[in-house]
């Protein structure tokens, strides 16, 4: 059943500036990928709401300080003494340079500048040339050639629903495995505690009530 703007704002109140644009886009995306029951919709809206800051953040924020780099990617940017290493100090507060350094050679990034060009976009942060290509093939969209399309509500919603379905998250929602859904999105596999686990669960519980 389609959600209404009032329901969306009860679940994600900070989405008010963009709710009118996102409600039809989300409804089309959920219908296309069979996110079509109360538990599936509640789980999906909770996760995309958490990941996107209530639908307000479509592009990955890479404006990290040196300590932020060391905390987020300790294997790459933390020195043996626990402080940011020289690499982190040189990259701090330079988002494009951070993206190109952090994502070089990962997720199909093979060309100079791919890290920045294919940084996280959309409601579930598609990241890397290979993942943009896969999403584009799955949706029939030229995302590798035009990655900025994922900053638009329609494509941001479709890419999230496509990723959700291709990773079997409808079935996880049916089984009530809410923490595992967050873990798959956040860490790539079930069984871990994702970042923001409490917020994800609180949004899910709220969405269940609103969609009842």
C-alpha cells in the first residue's frame, strides 16, 4: 500500500523540506521492488531514513578531520600510537582528495578521480564505479556515465530499493531480522552491530506503529 506524506513525516519528521518530492518516488520504488507489506516498508523506511539523515543527504560527506579519518579508517589513517598518521594529517578537510585516496582501487575504481566521481550517493549510498555500473544495469539508467543522477529523488529511491531487493532484505524484513538488515547495509554482512543500531531500531518501531 502506498505511504502518504503525513505518514512519512510522522516517521521522518526532519524530511519535511523534501517529503513532497520523495513520497511519490519512494512509492514507485517500493512498488517496483515488492517492498509491499507493513514490515517491509517499515524496515526500508527506517534504514533509508537513518542512512540519508531523513532523506536530506544524497551525497557522502567526506569532509573529515585527521582524527575523523583515523577513527573511520584506522587501518589506513591511524598511527601505531593511536593518533592520526602523516597521511591523515595531509588529507584532512580535503574531501575530494580523501575520496580519491580512500576509494582508489576499490569497488571497480580504476581511473584517476574515480573515488570522488563515484563516492556514495543515493539513499543507501551506492559507492564505487562497479556498483554504479551494476545499479545502472539493474535499473536501466546510465549511472556510470552520469553518477549525479543518484542525487535526484527518483533515482535515489530506485537505487535504494534495487539494492535492498538484490541483497534479499525483503526476506530479512519478513523474518524480523532488523539488526541484520542494518549490519548488511553498514558492514556488508549479517551478524554484526551496525553503526546507529539504536536509531535504526527506533525508526523501525515507529514506522510499524505509523503504518499500522
